[in-house]
């Protein structure tokens, strides 16, 4: 259940779907998004954020419990939602959709979708960048392009995506394909 300070918060974001599992899922999706934002900024804040997520010092009783569910029967266990959402934020090659300022789009319109790619490997990276528009779990539109990112570098690519005429909630998913694995 929510701490008393956040009782008002969850119904605002989850509405009728307000329950413990959805709260955990939302919290880890948000944590993953914030992790990607600071990582893609390439500023010191990103380094500090990663240290915060992974820091553990039992002698001071401070641990990175943010990724753990403290209610495990034998003590803390890795939160399943951390594996689903935050795991990709630790990938050596990272991708982020930089489309923050417009939450809705007109059906049938063409939109520009900027994508940021970060390579934290010691060598240049090349692969396929994919962008999918999903509705109800089904891919309704997909584009892909070959990309290269310099060692320890960042690059951007912008897709022009023609939206379908159908209306409803959709999700944009960007990912990189390395050796046939996305």
C-alpha cells in the first residue's frame, strides 16, 4: 500500500487501475525513463544517478534498495518490474524517444520522432534502429534504419512516421537490433 504522503498521488496517475502491482509497474517505468534522460544528457548527473541506483554499503545500512522488493520471504529480492523496465537502462547501447512536448497526435498525420542513441562501449557500434507504433499490443506501423554510434558517443536520428487513420491509445517503441536480437 502507499505511504500516507502519496495516497493522493496514485489515483491521479492510475485512476480506476489503482492497485499495488500497477503502482510498482508505473514507478519502475518512471525510474527507467528518468535513468535514460540523465544518461542521454551525458552530464555528471547521469553518473551520480547510476551510482545511486547501484550503491550498497552495508556498514552504513545504506543500500540500493530502490531496485528491490523488501517484502521477500527470505529478505530483499530484485523487484520483477526492475527486470522488465530498468534493465534496458543499463544496456551498453541505449535508445530513447525524445518526444516529450506533445502527448497526442491527429490520426493520419505525419509526425517527426527524434531518437537519441548512446554507445557506452569502448568500440564504435553499428546496428539497426527500429521504431514501432503499437496499438493494443499489435504493431500498426514499423520503420527501421541502419545506424552507427562512435565509441562512448551519442547520436540522433529522426524518423518521419505516417500515423494510421485509426484512433486510440498507442505506444511508440524504439529499440536497436544487434545481430538479430532487439
